[in-house]
């Protein structure tokens, strides 16, 4: 025990800094904060004791989930043997949480873990899943708030009270959203009309202000929130139940998926949806999470240390490669990301390659201003995902029906002299000859984004038409069908299937022709063929909402490609003419690779191997990203003509 449980007298407050006593069993014990009641109703001083307890004894406490806020430690708590500096946001939260008439037992990371002791911190961080899972309640402290946020809270309560009117049950509202989404595209559906009316009555500004609070951006809150057996949400003097916010989030998601309602702030709101969805899956569906899944949805949240992008996600993980990674704060973040990717590849799991975002030096790391001159360049092997960077392209991760070479067993090779290079068995099926970039940067104006996307579609169509001198695509298919199917990625993505239905090639061709005819008919003669008029854009949105939304979603951050042999597809945003299109054994999609010159073996931020490449002439490639190539998405490379061309590809 660090200190006694004797209440601190107001006159006994020390002024010396508090010195932590080491926990005698940091792998089995935790500290618990005993927060004393105020001496009077307006007493600002925070007084407490610290005690230790065996986690296996199931001690009684509540855990606080909060955002540190500014790193400045401007406030303090008073312990019997010294003072401890804390942030203003935590101090405000503790004043709100303390009972008026009795002590309150809490677990708060900034106080209960010695933040200056990396070894203790490593042991205790490994404990945090159990700490939050065992807490009697997790108290979510969102902050002091303001009038706008308070209005958002009132909106949340109204939405929760009326959620049942739109088909959402209090039992599994997020599951209900999935079932109801398909009906939203039916203009004659009653729920769709009711949502449209509701949308006009919602104060979106205040609702966005509520979800824009710093807590929702923080990485560590994910495990704290998901694992908790019970949750209470506090904003200044407002108290929300978990069930109220869950229903409001579900109804907000239903509104977000409606084709014509005003959207919430997309990125911020979907972070919240993922958070609540994971909690529902963990408690109701007893789902086991894999590390890549946790990193996909939460790894790019805000945290002070980039190592925590992985460590802060581990608590949710119970299966798959990497779930037993050792928490070690003494290594570099580059080495951690490398080890994680290697763990997946050594297990023959190529899914990790789909998480490589293909960022360039134009795309800043999280937390760095795009205008900053200190934007970091690549410091990792090209085959290692960098979890510090936002993915800037539409993901193929949910396209489980892409089956480029899934009938073949993956083969991954490591070099003894250079473990930063990995090899794969596969085939090179073609080379990129034409690449047509779509939206290079995220555009704040959705109309402008839509216009740019359509202009790229027109360029792609014209380039394909000019190269198609026969009535046959390389596979033997009618070029019109091939193009229409390629535009929708053969309608194999779950979201496009929801909006468009599961369609035949004939149906996809008709949708394309109707959409393009609408574009041509409504484009004013005064505009060039590559410039879309406002009239054309509005007509497409009005008459072909589902198809237009699908085109815009699919094309985000991607590049249309045409190969030397006349195949068409969609590649990563930075694909270029001359890049190779390869399919590795066991992969779901083809990959774009770029040949490198010289002996590029070890990135600057990783430890040198101390060995030289004995095969200086071996071809080496950099990984650019995954792609869709029409005609190579269904195990075509299993055929003998391609198996004869199998070789090894070494990535650096």
C-alpha cells in the first residue's frame, strides 16, 4: 500500500512533489485512487490517497475514461506525502466526479500509473484491458462542454426517444440499421419519407459539435469504452446513458445512409459508429477481434506516442497474428510496424498488404499540418503499412469476393542477409500503360469532388474507346460489358450491392448507358466535353442517385488504369505508366509494383542488418498498392498458361 486511507485534513496539504513507491508486483497489482469529498460546496482543492490492490482480488472501483487535453500540467492533486501535477481537463473531471459526502474509489491512468517509469507503464498498459473490464462502471468524461454541445446533448436525447418510430429497437439498433438500409433507396418507402422529414428538424451543428469533442478522437478510449461492463457518459453537468447515445448514433447512421438527407460530419461521425459497433459486437455477439481489424478502424486515432497505435489496440485482440506482441516502449515505432507486418506475412496472411495506403510526401502524418515543411517521407519498407498515415483511397478490404489467386497457397520468403526484403511467388500479368488520376486531394466541396470524378470517368471512357479497335475485350467479352462492369468493380463491394442490388452484367451495362446518356444530354453545348455543367451534375444526382454515389465512392483516391494488353481496372492513387501488375499466390487482388534501382535494402529508421546482398542483380520492387483488373479477379492465374510464368518478386 502506498499510503494510508486516512482522510487528508485541509491544513495538512503538502507542497513537495509526490514520489511514487514502486508497485511490488507490477504484473499483478494496480493502484487505486481514493478521491476525498470536498471540504465545502465550493472547495476547488482535490485531495486523495493512493492504495494498491491485487487485480485478481476483484477490488471495487470505477475507471475514468477521458482525454488528457493540453499536455500542460497546470493543476494538482494533493496526497499525504506530496502533490501530483495533472491536466486541467482531468482536474475538472475529478471535481465533477467526486462525491459530496464520501470517498470515491477510481482508477485514473495519469495518477495510478507512474508516467515517468517506462517499465511500470509497459506492465500496467498490458493490464488495462482487465482494469476496464473489471471496473464496476466506466465513467466517460467528455469535458466541460459549452452551450452548443449542451444543445447537441438535448438533440441526442430527442433522437433516442424517437428512434423506435424509424424501425430501430433498443436491443440491437445498429443491426437494425443494416436491415433497413436497403429500403432507403426505395422512394416509396415510409421510413425513407419519415427520415427525410426528421432530417429537416435536426440541429446538425450542435450534433456535430458533440461528436467533435476530443474524447471521440482519442485512441486509448476505444478499449476503455468497448471492454467496460457498464458505461456512464458525462459532459459538464449533463449525464447520458450508453443506451441513449447508442440509439442516437444508430439513427444518425440511418440518416447518413439516406440518399438525400443532410449528412453529419462524415469522418468524425463514423469514428463514433465504429466505436459503438465494436462495443456491441464484443458484448452482444461475443466477437473476437483481430489486430488488423482494430488498427483499420481505430489505429489512426490520436495518441501521444505512435507506438500506442498498436499497443492501444492490443487489448481488444484475442486471436490472429500479433495478438501476443510484447509491449515494449524502448523500440522505435518503425521497428514495431515492421515486426507486425512480418508477423502476418510469416503466417502466410497477405491481408496486411491491403492496408498499405500508397501515401506520398503530399500526405502528412496524422497531427501534422498539410502545409508543414516537416512532412515525413517513407521510413519503412514499402510492404509495411504505416499506421501514422490516413488511408487516402477507397479500400478493397471488404471485397471478399475478389479471388485473384485464392486457390493457390501463399509462399513468402525472407532473406537471411536482409530481413527487410520479402519475397512472394506469383506472376506478372501486365504493365500499366495509361493511368488516369482521380481526385488527388480531399476536396472540401462535394460538388467539385463529383465533377472531378466525372471528368476522370470521361477521360477513362475516351481512352478505352480509342484503344478498342476490335469488338472484343482481351478476355473475349464485349468491350461495352467489360467497361460497365469495371466501373462498378463488377459490383462486388458490399456497399454498392446495398445501393444497386446484386446485378447481372446486362443490368450493369444498362445502368452505365442510362447514366452516361443523362450526363451527355444535360451537359450544355457551351461546355467542353471534359467539363461537366452544373445542370449535368444535378441531373445525375437527381435521376441516378445510387449509381452516382457508387461511382464517387469507388473512385475515391483511386486511379483508372489501362494496360499494354488492353485490360482495364482501378489501381492505387499513385499508380503510374510502367508499373507492373502482379498477382501473388493466395492474394485476393492483383498488386501494383514498381521496379527500384540500386540496392535499396534498409530504410533509415530501421536497424542496419550489417550484411550485403549477395545477389546484386536480383530485381527488386516497391509495393504501390492493390488494384482491380477486369479479367483477373477469379483465379484465372491458376490456368497452366500463367503457372508456367510463375516467379519470385522481392519487395523492399
